[in-house]
């Protein structure tokens, strides 16, 4: 499948996807080289009936920033020009997943977004390495302090699909990243 076809298929999945369909698409996408991930990326969820669906967006998640293979900011929140990086080690991830339905309440999501500012950091909190996942060696972001790996596959030069492998949840959370330009 050519890059243009992959991008069109991703846009279909962003409107409506099952986990099986999204994983089949993920598996059909080529690996991403670690260096190809460098830069700033705008993130978005891919709803597949996962417990985390909507959680990041409801709390103001912007995306990820890969300064180098050893300096990754996995959780960027806010809006330009007021983006900030959050230290994932300070977030109760397992509890947050179970509270995701509460984030549908605007007051709760606004409060959550403000509380995230208390966990802000300027230090990187993850690294990039090539790792085998679902039979393919591809760029993978490993959190420093949490049992989470985000595995990436290439949709086109400026778009990737990610699969978050979190030890506490038995199925991956799928998301997209689109490269930001200056």
C-alpha cells in the first residue's frame, strides 16, 4: 500500500475503527527509523473502544517531542505558544485510566488539565530505540519511569500510527502523530 493510500485509510479509521481493523492497518504499515521520529509531533487518539479513548484529548494533550534519541518528552500539553511537558512519573496512570469516563464532564476535564500543570517538567522522560513489536523492528519510545512502550509505524513521511503497550492494560491504545512544522 502506497503512502497516499495509507493516509486515506488512516483518515477512515479516525472516523470509525475497531481494534482489529486498526491493528491490521498498523501491521500493514512499514517500520519507522528512530531518527525519523525526531522533532515535534501533534497527537490524536484513534478510538477503538479502549479504556483510554478520549482521555488525552480531554486533558489537553498536544503531542510528543523527540529532541534526540535520549531526550524525549512523551506528554506535551497545552496550546501554542503555551505548550508544556509533563513528567509521566508523577501521574497515577493506572487510576487515570479507570477515571476516563469522568473526563466527559467539562468541569472535571478542565480541572484535570489544570492539575497537569503541577507535574510540568523541562527534563526528558523517555528514550527512542528500535524494538521488535508485532514481528517488526521499529522506532519505539520507552518511558523512563513507567512500564509503557509506544511503538510507531510509518503512514507517510509526516504521519505515524502509534500503539501504546502499557503493562496494566491487556490491549494496545492506538494513536496518531503528525509532524509539526515551524
